[in-house]
């Protein structure tokens, strides 16, 4: 331990890397002394791209929704030519009553869709127009009570939309349980639109109008994208964290595992690491913990036991990502979309399948296709009891019902990646917990939390929040330097 750092960023997932990059950029004129410490021997955290000679696949996130901040970040680190975007017109499917049915992507398509009955469509339309019963339910009877995702959507759009569209979407984003997820936390934007008044349709129109007003002119340096488009990079998602880490250069430390943090009397912190060179100590003015909540919880035990116990309360259910390759001839349907999701109660255990080599062509050799499947999640945590072979057998059996010919030969198994703690669940009480954590952090100036259990789990959310926290840290350090 020699000099005092300005900022220690712990974790080199997309949150930590974005934060460090934004800080480095903000402090261009008088560079800050930044260190990024990552416990693994690689950067990216959940982002896990794997490539062999013939195949390229993802074992964590598969694509991103192109937010301006994410696109800007990628351009900043030299990836302008590496973007790939899936054709936004490719249909998404829901498996319902033994068939794959396209998800309606517009109000007009909704009326023509065979995914909802006429009664279901009428109920959704009436609700969207604002004829919505008041919120009721067990969770609402106490102060600060809130609705589950299931209660919220049933009230606004009816049971059918909830079961056949929202529930599979919840599986796709959170691998979550709509009976446990908080509408205000997990669907914050939609809940805000509903609060605008007059139902979801009027709310959506008002917020679109407001967004248009507040929109900055487009940046000519970032590619133009359209709603519904999904992006990646030619070499897979891992291209982005690798490029950011290269830009961070000497500030990066791999295989540095943070074991303890303690405050000093000089308004700094000492962080202790286990590293391949033995234990290391670092003194720093600020720390940004971008690690999962359960990791932060351990680190907070000595700092603030109350905050530690709240952090430990965020649930990360297990999910297996099962990447299988089949000959093109094995499919019984036209593999022409993004993929399919499967509502619970259809007799299929797999939550959904991304048709990866259709989404981003060129990732499988001629004559082959890759299906990336997710199984487990908050409604099926028992998945951890199956070994890889049994998980593959289950997914293959499910695929033979949804997509493949009944007698399709067993697949070429590219990966079975069991995430024992996958995606944080924004369950009832989530926002209240975050408020309590923020209150606790007031007595630890210079300590920041920035990870996917705050403000959204999508990669774009992580980039947005990483940028915001970097600005907060920069402002605070600039003030203290001026003082
Ligand atoms: C299976 C799966 C599929 C997903 N699919 C999508 C998708 O298609 N699109 C999308 O937008 N999002 C998706 N997500 C969500 C998205 O990937 C995550 O929300 C995001 O990657 C989280 O990034 P992060 O940096 O906040 O956390 P992480 O990626 O978890 O990074 C935290 C880092 O901290 C490190 N760390 C932990 N403990 C320590 C310690 N003690 N010391 C030092 N370092 C430590 C970890 O090794 C890790 O690198 C998916 C997530 C999963 C798991």
C-alpha cells in the first residue's frame, strides 16, 4: 500500500467497467487515481461469450436493447464497426395450447392474434382505455403496500394478457415469479405510465409525447436504432467488456478478491484483497461496490450489520443456460424468429428458447442451428437438483414438443451453465429495501453501491446506472478537492 486511491471499483462486470470508464473520461483533464479489482481471471461478470472454430454462443445475456448510453460507451471504446443488430421484424413466439403463436407487437396485431380469445382482447382493450378497477390485495393492506406484477397486469389488462404475454415476458427477463415480483420495482416504467392516469394507453401516449420533448438531438457518432431492435457485437457480447478493460489499461487488476473493507479516521477506507501475490491492502477515498447484493452483504457485516441483512434478503434464483446445436433438418417449424417463451402450466419445464443462430446469423456452421434455452428460475429452483445430463435430457424433450420433430436425434451439447444465483428478483418490498440501504449509506460517505439489483437488470440499465454513479462520485470528489 503506497498512495491513496481516489476511486476503487470492485467488480468488472458491465456495471463496474462502465463506472470506471465514465470516471476516467470525466476526469480527463486532471486524471483520477482509479483501480478496478475483479475476483475472476476475466472481465465481464455475467457476460460470457464462448467461441469454438464453428460455433459462437452466449451463456449469460444474449443481446442488449440499444440504449443511447450503451451505444455511446461501445463507440467510445472503438466498437463502432462491431455492432450487429437483429432484424426487429423477426417475430417472437409464445407456446400456447400446443402451438407456437406470434406475439402481437402492435394494437392492430393484437386484434388479429390467435394468442388471446375475443373476450381476452376486449378485456385488455377496456383496461388499456382506463376502465380499471382499484388496486386490491393482501399486500396493499399495510402502509407502503404494493401490487405484485400479477395483480397489476390482471387489473389493467386482464387474466389472459397476464398469463399468455406478461408471465412469459417475466420469465424472459427475470426468470421470475409474477406472484412475488413488485410491479412498482420490476416494471417501474409501466407502473409510472399507469400512474399518469387514464389507463395504460393514455399514459403511454402522454409519456411518449413528454419523451419526444425532452429528447436530445441524435448523436451522429452513434448508430441509429429503432424500437424493438436487439444488439450484440460480431464477436459476441464479451467484446464490450474486453474493449473497456483494454481502455482502462493499468487500472485493471484480475484475480483480486475483496475480503474486507474498514473505514479509517482520515475519511478513507482500507480494502483488503486476496490476490495471487498474497494479501494486498489498498487505501482509497471512495469505493464503488458493483458486486452482487449477497457479496456486498458479507462486506457490510462489519460496516453496517443492518444494511448487510437487507442486502442478504435479495433473492437470486438458480437458472441453467443450456446451449444446444441441432441440424437444421431437426426443426418441425420455420425457425424464423427471435425465439419462444413458454407460460407455466403448458407441461413444459423449459422457460424459453432463443433461436440464437437466427437472431444473429453466422454463429453456427452451414446446416446447423443453435438454440439457447433457459430452465429453472424463481418458479423452479429445484433445477439445481438435476445434473447436466438430466438438464439436457429435459430441455431436449421440451424442444421436441415445441420446435423439433418428435424423433429429433440428441443434440450436440455446447454448454450447460448453471447460474446458481442468476438474476436479482425485484420482489415485493424491493424499493423499500433500497430506501433503507440508502439511509444506512449516509453514515458511510464515499461508499457507493452500483449493481443490477438497483435500477434494472438489463445491460442498458447497468450502463445507465454506472454512468450516473460515476458522475455522482466525480462531483463529490471535485467538491472535496475544491474544499
Ligand atoms: C443467464 C442470464 C441471462 C441474461 N440475459 C440478459 C439479456 O439477454 N439481456 C440483458 O440486457 N441482460 C441480461 N441479463 C442480465 C445482465 O446480464 C446482468 O444484469 C448484468 O450483466 C449485471 O452486470 P453487473 O456488472 O451489475 O454484475 P455482474 O456481471 O455480476 O458483475 C459483478 C462482478 O463482480 C465480481 N466480484 C464478485 N465478488 C467479488 C469480490 N469479492 N471481489 C472482486 N470482485 C468480485 C464478479 O466476479 C463479477 O465479475 C442476464 C443475466 C443472466 C445471469
